[in-house]
């Protein structure tokens, strides 16, 4: 009888721990407007912008998501692209790029991002940055404004990136 109580108690404790780990590992979703501008280098004038929607693992802070066309402030309608070239102060869309895969990590105030193939196949934009608010480990709290320096998609390209506000789901 004694052994079965211990077995039952151990099973209850293990089940409780698995429930806690599973609850902590549930992804949270980050949704924000997002923009990268390349100010110097071979890709000077490149702008990558849209709506970033990403799942963030609550346990690790690993972020996976996509950048999709965001609203045009002039019309309120979505742009047709996420990659643009600045020509005479006007954004000219690249109609062949309607979404970009985004990966990274978000933990406390630290943000690390990569926008895959932003300049074409194998040409990525890398960003590091800071969040306005402490997110905790794995997006426990809304980050507020986020931003920082960016490099790429070509060697010598430098710029910055920002997400002015966001929501959690």
C-alpha cells in the first residue's frame, strides 16, 4: 500500500510539472508594423516594411514569423509588396516580394532578427536592437517600441529598423 501511495504521489507531481512546462511553452504572438531602411551601402534606398506577425516561444524567446504587406498611409489600403526602392522620395514596390520570412529571438530588452532573402535569394537583413519594455523571458509582457541597427542585404549595407508599437495575442 505504501509503495502505491508514493507511486500515485509521484505521478501527480509529474503531471503537474508537465502541465506547468506545457503552459510556459505555449507560443505568444507578436503583431506590429515594421520598417527597415538601408541608408548606406550598395543597397542604399532599400526599404522593407509591412506587418510583422510572429510566434514567440514562451520558454526560449525564439521568434518565427512573416512580414506581409502593411497599410499605405496615403490610402489606408495594403501595399502590394514588402520590399521597396526609394526613388525621388517615393516608394516603388518590388511586386515580386509579397512576404518575407522572419526569425530571431526576443528576451527581456534584447531583440535579434533576420529577414530572410530580403535582397533576393541568400541576401538577408540582420537586425539587433532593444525593446522599450522588459518582455521577460519569451514575451511575457508587451515590448512597446522596438528598434535598432540593421546590416545587409549586401556587404556594406547599413541602416536601421523599428517597430513603433505592437500587440500580443
